[in-house]
C-alpha cells in the first residue's frame, strides 16, 4: 500500500510540482527514513498515520544526528507528503500542521579585524597603475561598505568630490549616499586624473564612464574584483578567502565598534529594514565581550 502511494507522490512532485529529479530523490529519501524510524521503534508499519506525537519523537530522534538545516529539510519533505495524503483522502487529518522546524541560529557574518585591514593597506604596492587602482578598490570597499556590483557598476558621474559624496544605486533602484573621507577623496581624484587614463590606453579605445578599469583597459567585473581581493590578502601573508561582502561586513562592524548609531549604519548600508542591520550589533557585542574578558583584571582572573 505504502509503495503505491509513494509512487503516486513521486508523480505528483514530478508532473504537478515540477520538482527536479534531485529534489524528488531527496524527498523520497526523507520519507523512507521516516518510515524506517516508525518500523524500528514499533510505532507503525504504515505511513498512513495521524498521531502528531510521532513526529515530535522523530524530530527528537534526529536532533543529535543532523544539523538544523538538514532537520528542517526533512520536516519540509514530510509536511509536503502529508499534505498530499490529506488532499488525496488517504488520511482524514494532516498530523504535521502544527509541527515546527527547529530555529536555525542566524550565522554571524565573517569580518576582517582592523589589524588585518591595516596590514592590507600597508602592503599594497602603489608604485604601479594597477597597484594604485587596487588600493582605491580596497579603500572604497572598506570605507564605503559597497556591494561588489555597486562598485563595479559605479560611473564617474555618480561621484561628487565637491560635496564629498557618491550616489550609490543600490538594490531595487534605491539610491543612497556614501560619504567620502578626505584621503579617499584625494585617492579617487588622483585615480581619475592619472591612473584611469593609463589603464584605458590598454583597451580598444571604446569609451566608458565606468570608474574602475581592469588590466585589459575595459570595465572591471565582479569576478575580477574577487580575484584582486584574494591576491591582496595573499600578498600580505593573510591566507584567507575573502569577498567584497566580507569587507562590507567589516565596514559595518567597525562603525558600530567605534560608536556609530545603528540607524546611520542602516542608511550607509542601504538596508530597507533596521532588522537586517541589527545582526551587526550581535557581532559587535561579541567582540566587546571577548575584549572585556581578555583585558579586565577580574575577568582575566576568573578565566584562568
């Protein structure tokens, strides 16, 4: 009986839900695992059950075997299956309606500490055109908190050196203002006047208003940007994989560490909701706690 129902469920996923073969295999595997649990524990010889408590037992059973994301996926498979059983009148009530997946801990973003940040600034070779461009790239990412696409798509006309601002075209065509500190303003001015023309000469002469130019004389891509960042860290002896978003996280955390208001950070990042920005307060608090435990004499004494 169960085999014919699972076969029909397979067809439902394939033809009605248009799920991929890989997803269907995962769903059927999760259902098979649940059936094995029911049989092994002596709860039921069939999947046609309506006891909600059996799912609580199952979640408890697998809680120490899998990470939260896997448990949530398995429960999602079962919920889909039992909705199907209810729809096809194999069961009268769906026992999974009130079953909730365990909450996933929100992963704190990776950041680069200020010591490593300063090391990169100090080790970039600024004697070449590409080195000067790379210094500008790094400073714009860390000082402005830009996304990779925002930096690579940035045009010269978006930059207002007189007002010390850049108009950033963010997600959903929502504009925001990025503030230029004095050194960054000077670096941008020097780049536009002396460095960028030299890089453009390596291209085919096609006009572009894009600020950042690659070694071929054409606009820098987001892929090229990631290659540059990883090389900067490797050259500094810091063997870590980084991304523009890592520097965006570091930008936000540095501001909060030095007393910036959360809503100001929200505006600078271009977050629509304050809740999105609040994850950085958790990260900043964690660093504060570690610093306290390391440096306060009473905390150091207790931790010995």
